């Protein structure tokens, strides 16, 4: 059975889409209105701000999302049985993922939306109206130039700017989840490794690393 890893970040605005009141507020995974666990484009469960390793073992979705953290014996069977696509509790039957170059949204090394960036997000807002929207996931990324802490904060600011704009376009704030990945998930691989020092003055390297500077936006819902 292929092991599924979960994202380690915390989501802060869960109350708007989980079910119930007191019980829903204590759920450690994002739950949609059909009581299904929300997953990312990589089929990873989305955790709420209530998630801890101990709490995962007490959540009804713990065996599905964090089986390796749930105490032995809580999950029935020696090993999970692979679910068929029709059995899997996901909310992505009509989801769509867009990867927008950060330079199209922001000036280099900035987190303020450019006019061209606002136009691209207008398209995202329009697409969200074509489905019964459940969740919008916005994940900011940077290239490898600069320190870890700086890039992490920059990626978070960019994701937050995207959320703020989409809220202004009528998407409910509690349906938009943001995360910054900093420079931890480059898509360029080792393609730029032979272009000299990691410096924003190294024009060839800056150009080569452009694909890493991006914001991934995923619309999740049904038609």
C-alpha cells in the first residue's frame, strides 16, 4: 500500500465549511458539507488548526489521513485496503489547479499585486463561479535565492495577497486556504545548478529559476 504523507501546515479558517458546531470546531481535518475530507491536488489531507499527532488518533478521519500516527489497534485490519476511485472520500470531482508565475502577479521580490496579476485572478474568480465552490487553495512559492525565513515569509505574503483579492471578488474568506512553501518545493530541479552563485545579481540564474516563483491555486467543488 502506498504511504500517503500529509501537509504539515495549519489552516486557520475551518469553521465555515465543516459540519456541526462544537464537534466541527474540534475536527483536525478540513471537512466539506458532505462530511468528506478535503484533499489537495496530491491527494493529501488538509489539516486544521486543531491538528496534533495525538488529536489525529481521536479524529474519525485519522486512519484515512494519518494512519502512521494513530495508535496500533485503532485502525481495523493489519493494513489499509486500497479504495477504488468511487470509494475515496475526496471533494475534487471537478477541481482545477492553476499554477501562475509569481512574476505575473507581483514584481520581483514583492508581494503587491500588479495590474496583470489582478487580471489573472479575475479569471480565477470567474472560474470559481462555474462550479459549486467548496474550497480555494492558494500556495505561494519562491526561488532558492535568499534565506529560508525570508522566502517563507515572502511566499506567505503572496498567498495572503491572492486571498485578499479573491475575497474582494466575492469568494467567501472562510473558503480560501493559504500556505507559503518558501523555497522548499522548486520545480526546476537541478537545471540551474551550473549558472553560478545564488544571487539576485546573477541574471542568468534569476531567469532560470523563474518557474519556481509561482502561486499554485486550486479550485475544489462540484458541478
